[in-house]
C-alpha cells in the first residue's frame, strides 16, 4: 500500500485513519458547542448586503470577487493575451519556436 | 455554364474517367496509382459540378460516400490478407494468377499482370479517393443550397 | 552548380506562408498561407530525394544502367499532398460555416472565444 | 551552371513569385489564382526533380480540386479581403 | 528529320512568344484572350508535333508511346483550350467588364446576356 | 432499351479511347491481351457510370462513319488553314496594335449542341474572333470580333465556311 | 508592441530555417541512401512492380498509405459533419 | 496465425476497419451500427490489453509490416526499410489510457448524442480518433507518427466543430485546425530535414545516427514546437480551452487523451530520438514551460464564467504537471539521481490520473449542459437538487484534480512536488500554488452550478451516461486508494522505458 | 539527364514566356485578366512538360502532361463560373 516517493511516503489507509481521528475530534468539539441555535431563524439565510432575499443564490461568478479584484492587473493582462485571434495563436507558436531555436542552437 | 461548356463536359467526363482508370490500372508500371487516378477521376465530378450545377449532383452524394467506404474496407481487407505472414505482406507477388506474374528485372516495357497486391490496392485506393474527393466536392457544392438561381 | 538553392527556396516558401499566417487577418488568406507552407514542405521533401543525373525511379522504358532518384521522399510527398488536400477541405468547410454565422471573414471579428 | 540547373532556378523563382502574389493580393479570387499558378509551377518543378508520380498528384489535386474547393468556398462567403 | 524537328520547335516557340507578348500588350481582357488562346494553342501544337516526330523517329515501343502520348496531349489541348477561353470571355462580360473601345456590343444590347435553357437540373448528371 | 444502347455505345467508345492510351503495350505496336481485358473492364465501368450523360437527343447520328471522315477532313483542311491565318493575323495585330473590336451577333442556323460547340470552338481558335456566348433557344452566336467591318454581319462574313462544315459534320 | 515581438521572433525563425536549408548536405548528393538504394535494387524482385514509388507506397510503406486513406476518410466524414443539414 | 505476435497491428487496424464500415452499417440500421461499434471497441480493447500484457511481461514488442516474419526488422545489410511498430511499456501504458477513455466515451455518447444531429458521423470520428491515438502510440517510424498525428488532428477538429448550429463550435474548430495543421507541417519539415540528412525514417535507426549537428538541432526545434503545440503547453495552449469548451463531452475526453499522446510523442523524441545528445537546457525549457502552464492556466480558470471553459483551463493546467514531472527527469538524466526517476513516474502516473479525473469532470459538465440547457455560471445554480449523482461525480472529480488526499490526483502530485523540490524548491512551491488555485476554481464551479436553491427543473440524466461517469469515479477512488499497485505494476516500467530504456528500445529494433 | 538538348532549350524558352504571363498575373487589373494569364500558363506548362519529357527522353514523364492537358481547364472553369455570377 505504501507509495515511496524518495524522501517520503504516501499511504491512503494511514491517511484515512488520521482523517477519521480528526473527524472524531471535530465531532467531539461540535458536540460541546452551543445548544441554543435553532432552525428557521435569520442565521440560515445568506447575508447579501443586508437585503433579505428569498431563494437567493450566490452565483459562481461572484465567488472570489475580492480575490480576482486583487489580482486584476495580472488577470487582465492574461485575458488580453487570450485574444481569440488566430494570427496571435500562430504568433505565439512562432515566438516559442524562436525561443526553442535559440535554446537549442545557442544553449546546447 | 453555356452550351459549349456543357457539351465539352459531356464528352470529357468519360474521357477523364477512362484516363483515371488508366492511371490507376497502370499505377505499378507508369507514374500514377491509386491517389493520382482517384484525384483525376474526382476531377470529373468537379467538372460535372461546374458544368451542370450542384443540384443535379444531389443524388450522387450517397453513392460516392458508399464507394468511399467500400474502397476503404477493400484496402484494409487487402492488407489483412497478408496476415498469415504479416500485415501488408504482398502475398500475390510472383504467385501466378491475377497480377501475380513476376516482373523481369531491369528496364523493360512493363507488363500489366505483375505487381501482386499492389494493383489491387491501387484500385481500392482509387475508388476510395474518387468517392471521397467527389463527395467533398458535392458537399461543398450543395452547402447553402442557393448555388443555382 | 546551384548549391542548396532548392532547399533555401523551400524554406523561403515556408516563411512566406508563415508571414501570411501571422499578418493576414482574412480567414481564407490564412488557409492560403497554410497551403503555401505545405507547398514548401512538399518541395523540400522531393528535393531531398533528388540525385544528380538520376532518372525517374520507374523501370518501364528506362534507359539501362542509369542512376535513379530516391523513391521514398516521393512516396512521402504523395501522402503529404493528400493530407494537405484533406486539411484544406476541412478548414474551408469551417470557414464557410463561420461565415454563415458571422457574415464576415475578418479574423478580428471572429473572436467570440477569448479571455 | 548546366541547363537543368538554369531550368530549376527559373522555376523556383517563378514559384516564389506566385506565392508572393498569393500572399500579397487583396482580392481573394486573385490570390487563389496566383496560388493555382504557383502550384502548377510546383508540379513542373517536381517534374524536373524526376518525380512524375508527385507531379501527377499535384496536377490532379492542385490544378483542379484545390482551386475548385477554394473557389467554391469564396463563392459561399465573400470575395474581398476587408481592411 | 532533325530539320523538321528544329523547324517545329522554332515555330512553336515563336508563336508561344507571340501569345505571351499579346497577353501583355493588348488593352483589355477579350483581346488578351484572343492573343493568348490562339497563339499558345497554335504554338503548343507545333511544339508537341516536334515531340511526336521525335518519338516516331526513335521508333520502337518507347518512341511510339511517346508519339501517341504527345498526340493525345494535343487532342486534349484542342478540346479544352477554346472552351476555357470561351467560358472566361463569357464570364468576363457577365461580370461587367466592357470591351475596350468597342464599336458595337450586341451582347450588351441583348440585355443580361442570352437565355440559357438548362442549368443541368433536368439533365441526367 | 435506350439505356442499354447508351451504355454499350459509351463503353465501346471508351474502349477505343483506351486502346489509344495503351497502344504499343504489346508486340509490334499492338496491344497486350491483358491490356485488352483490363480496357474492357474499365470501358464497362465508365460506360455504366456515364452512359446516360453522354448521349443527348439526336446524338446518335454522330456515330455515322462518314461524319468522322468529314470531321478529319475539316480539321486538317479548312480549320488548320484558318488557324494558321489567325495566328499570322494576331501576330500582325500584336506588332502594330491596330484593333477595332466589337461584339457582333449572327445566326449560323445550327440546331444541335454538338454543332454549336464545334462551331464555337472553331470560331474561338480562328482569325480575330472569339465566341462570347451562345443563345440556347435561338442559336444566336455572340462573337467578339477584333476587327469589326460590319456591325451586323452574316455568318459567312465572320467565320467563312465553318457553319457549313459544322452542319455537315454534326447535323 | 506585440507586433514587434512577433516580428522579431519571425526574423529569428527565418534565420534558423534558412540556416537549416543552407547547412543541409549538398543538393543532389544524398549522404546516406541505403534504404532507397535497397528499394531501387530490390523492389522489382520483391513486389514485381516496375514503378518503385508505387511499390514503396503500397508495399514497403503501405501502413502510411493506410493512414493516409484514413486521413482522407476522416476529412470526408468531417466535412459531411460540418456541412450537414440540421433537421431542426 | 499467431495472435499475440500480430496484436500490435491488429489493435490499430481493427478500429480503422470498424470506422470504415460504421457508416455502411448505419445506412442499414442504427442498432446494427451500435452493435458493430460495441464489437469493434471490445476487440480493440482486448487486443490493446493483450499487447500491454505482452509488453509488461515479456518486453518490447516489435512488428515489421509487410516483412516475411514480424520480427524481421532489418533488411540484408543491417538497416530497417519497412515500417516497424515498436511498443514499449510507455506506449502500452498510453494505449491502456486510450482504451479506458474511448470505452467510457462511447458508452457516454450512446445517449448523449442525438440521432438526427450526426450521431453516426460523430461516432465514426471518435473511432478514427481512437485508432489514430493507438497508431501514434504504437508506431516506431517517424513519418508514420506524422500520418497518425494528422489523423488525430483532423478527427479531433471534426469533433470540435460538431455544434454547427452555434457559431462558437466552428470557430473553435477552425482555430484548432489551423494550429494543428501548422504544427503538423513543422513536424513534417523536421522529418524532411532528418530524412535528408540521414536517409532513414525509423526512430531507432535515426536515434543511432543523430550526431547533434546544426540541422539536427533545427529539426529538434521544429519537432518540439509542433508537439508542444499539440500537447497544449502555455503559451501554445490557446486552442485548448476553445476546443475543450466547444466539443461534445464524449469527444473532449478523447481530446484530453490526444494531448497526452502528443506528450508521449514529445517524450519519445526527447528521450529516445535525441536521447544521445541530451542537454539540460532542453530539460529546463520543458520544466519552465510546465511551470508556466500550471500557473497561467490555473489563474485563467479562476476568472472564467463558462463552466466548460473553466474546466478546460483546469485540464490545460494538468498538462503542466506532466511536463514538470518529466522535465525534471529530463534535466537530471545525465546524472541520474533517484528523484529523477520518481519525477518521471509522477509525470506518467499523472497522465492516467488526469485522464480519469478530468474525463469525469468533462462528462459531468456535459450532463449539466444537457440537463440545464446552458453552461454559464451566472445562470446556473441548484442543480444538486435534481442531479444527485452528477453532483457527487463532479465533486469527486474536482477534488481529485485539485489534489485533495486520498483521491488519485494527490498521489501523483505528491511525487512531482517532492522531486521538483529536490531540483528547485521554487518549482515545488509554484506547483502547490497552482493546485491551491485549482481547488479555488473548482469550489467556485461547484458552488455556482450545484449548490443554492433550485432555479429551474433539470432534465434527468440518462442511466448510461451515469454509468460512464460512475466507471471513471470508481477509477478515481481506486487509483487514489491503491496508488502503489498501479505505480509498481504499470507506471514504473513505463517510467523506466524513458529513464534508461533507450538502449533497450534501440536493441529491440536494431538487434545490436 | 538531358538527352536531347534542343527540346530543353525550347522548354527554357517556354519558361521565359511563363515569366511574362506571371507579370500579367501580377498586374492584371481585373480577376478575369489574371484568369486568362493562368489559362495561358496552363497551356505553356503542358507544352513545357511535353518538351522536357522529350528532352529527358523518358516516355513515362509524358503522362503528367496528359493529366495537365486534361485537367487544367477545370480550375479555369471554376473561376469563370464564379466571375459569371458577378459581383453579387
């Protein structure tokens, strides 16, 4: 079962055992939590700018808004590179070919 | 196209097909072979398309694709024939019979009855290429449907 | 003699086609560029098989005792020509369908899939 | 320079000229015509390189079928390259 | 026989040259078609005849085949060349190219060109 | 029945053509037996495939041998002469640049497709004339004439004896 | 900007390809031709075909030809798929 | 006839024959076509497994086409003239992947494609694509490699353009086709260069001849360019998201396997053909391209709004792991430390894991599209209420792809992390960063598509599609729970074939 | 291997004429002019092929000329048919 990877090893069964232990621990912690939470209150609803909305769904596009916003300079540059123009696709091929030629001819 | 083109096409289509057949048949003796002959014969379909318009070729589409399938199957089966020894083994060469005569060594005038499985494969590929390229031409011609007024 | 001129000319053809692919926006022009590259490569293949003073590698009515050119590149080129025709047909089919949807052949306007 | 070499060089120059025309011309139909001419001369070069098999294939494919497919495609789309 | 071959070759080359020059010098499409088709066809006939004569002189299987092939090429050229030229001329006129300094243009007067009965759909193609 | 006749005649003609293709394959410039056999097979296939295409109404009379003979006579006689004349004419015009072009219309009174085609191709290859179009219904010819002498010429003025020959060969 | 990068890369590629073409063995004098000499010498014996190219295409390298036939078949099927008439 | 000796060629020829006959059967009746397809797939799969068993137990299999005896590789004079199939452990491994993917894909396609939308043609193209991949994997001849490269290219592009009723399908197919064709022409030019120099086309024979001259290097550059493009390494990956996003789901998993076959060809060129003139600079090139692929594709996936395109960028990033793993091995191949072998094992094992996991994801996306009618994450939501099984499968696949233990992605990624850490810690850090990004991506996709209130009624997914997904899900679990067995029995021999099998490969063909 | 020199010289002359036609192909103001140039090049190439076949004194080469003579005008017809439909 044990997969040796040179410096370490990986055994799923051991990991499962550990995971079971952690789950047990979590259950214990959970069972010692607050008892006064009840269903049907505002605590269940998603919090969207303080608005109360029935059946609201945070669409996939809105997830990680802050994260993407933070990375916007990089992401925008990357998106600009994916221009969808077939000439650019071939252009990248030529660029990589040039790099490969330089490495192959000069570097080796 | 005008009557001149149509009449010449009527005359030339059998000529092109016969020449394609000649090129396929003599593939192992003179330049040519399955692809070349098939391409020549497919040009006859192209000629029909340009002279008579695409709608008149609508009923050719299905036979051409069937011809292509059959050609492909025949080619693979011919290759399978050799599997007693190896795939693609030329088991007819020099065996006598159809295309089985041995060719004289060195420059000669060329004898049709030589080549083993090569001429048969030529035929299979020739039909395949005729069917395939003809089907492509017909499909292109028919697409859009408003080619002819 | 002419040295390696045929090889160099083939490379020039390849580069011409590449030029068309890089700087021509029209989709059919792109396909034409690919055809030119293909012509160059085919010519290159056949040129590698040429032997000076060689004759056609066919024994029918051949002069006796003559050197023949190499047959393999010719066989490869045959294959390559048919492959080229197949790719051309398919690409032009795509172009036709794209034009039917977009009513344009300008590559800059066929960029629905980007980002 | 033997005569054969001169022939080859002339044809190579013609091929390159045809290809340049095919890339350069704005009218797609003219471009296709130039491509057909280029492919025609390519077949002649194959012929000179003692490859009649390839020349026949290039003849059947390049002269008739490729031109036909290109022209059909231009017919189904549009002729001018817009700038 | 060599003299004949040389003569044929010279005549053929001369007429082909004429065709090429006509292609450059003439002012519009139709006159160019005139020059190019007639001269190159005629020149090619002579060039090919030279080859046929060469084949016949050589004799034997190879020479005979050469003559037959050359002759066939000639026949095909004679069949196809005028047809192609005719189609091109007709197409040029229909695409709206006016003849250069024409004294009379009956085709234009006839409207959109003459009627063409069938476009093949009735034919068995 | 008509179908069968079409198939067989086409096959026979194709077979004759094939014989020309494969001449000198046997001894003494004759044909090898395998070639004959293979030619028969090809002729049969091509005949079956294209038989109905080749023959149109009234095409049968082209099979009469005297028409073939006439065709050869025409080809080698008046046609070759006219063609040589045409080329000298064009040569002269190329060198001097003296042209007076126009498109004229005339009716040579030919009925069959083959006749019209023959005349059209002859016209295209001969002095200063180029067939532009043929009216299918009336049989009018529209000819680009490089040196117009008469805006409404007769058939003879434009192309000499050709219509007569075309009628003799094909109608 | 991007155009200039592509142009520079194109120039490099052009230089390398032309270098490759120029540095090939001389035109018309192959250095290693064992395989082709074998074909020229033996194809008549082994396949009984006079045309060496056809012998190579259909016998020695028949598998390539099968692949090529497959390419054509694939292209025809592809064109039929792309240019098919949709029923809805 | 000796079946085991002929198995390599039959495994390619049978699907070809099947594909040629498929349209004919369909003209008779569609059920005959399905029966025939099942037959062909079964026979091909069995033959491929047979080849693999032979290779893993006996050794490298060679098959000379058209010779008097299959093992008769050399002509008198000691040089190969015919096309020789050479199947070593890596080829057999890739063959097994294609069998898995193709069988699953066909069973999925049975109900996924509509009969009146060109199902027959799509199935034929699928069969041809499979045959082309097997041909690419099994061949030992450079030009033959190109021919089957083109078979896979054309079949793949035909499948990508399946959705002709929308404009996106043909557009993606055209772009993909242009890239494939240009890449293929570069490969052909490289082959022409090599042929011109050495007058041979056999891989093994050429490998022995190559000396590293300028022309050889330029040919290597051209081969690298073409094959890296087909494999979809950043920045040559641009076609990949378009193609994966637009092709029908059963075709996408074949396309993924196709990129892996191209990677195989790349490794074959680098390790076997140019193994004699190996150069760390090229290894570093592969490593850096792999790292770039990981990061860029994962980052691009984060911002996608289209579910198919999102998963497609995820699939592209997986190519980076394979390139990274094998590139590390290539970099250190001269010194041969132990971690080099582990890296190659990781890279190759990841091929299998990727095929299974990303295949599962794409099939789930296809089910979502069929059920909900669109794939835009802004409009999707709450599908978990109706598509219970699909939801589970999607979750399983995305967790596996993100490398969450104990699923299969983790095992191979662990091997890659460790070995690349030993080469350079930065590489390892970047790879882990990409994994985290992928986890984020798939959480987003899962939340967006499956969680939340029910937005609209979803069509139920047919059982056969669920079964196809279930097979892959079982694969995910099994590969995750028993990675050691797979690595020891399947992956390690394949890695050995790259790591030190070059001499064996040459020996099997050339005899000396 | 040029055997019969006069034919080769004539072929070279034909190539010169093709060059002239290429000029028309380049400058031709309308597409019809270019098509005429292509048609002329076709005829000249056929003549060249026949002449060179005789120059090499190899019968098998003449088949190529035959194919060209038979097929070259199909392309011309397509271009003509396109032009005929006019600028629609």
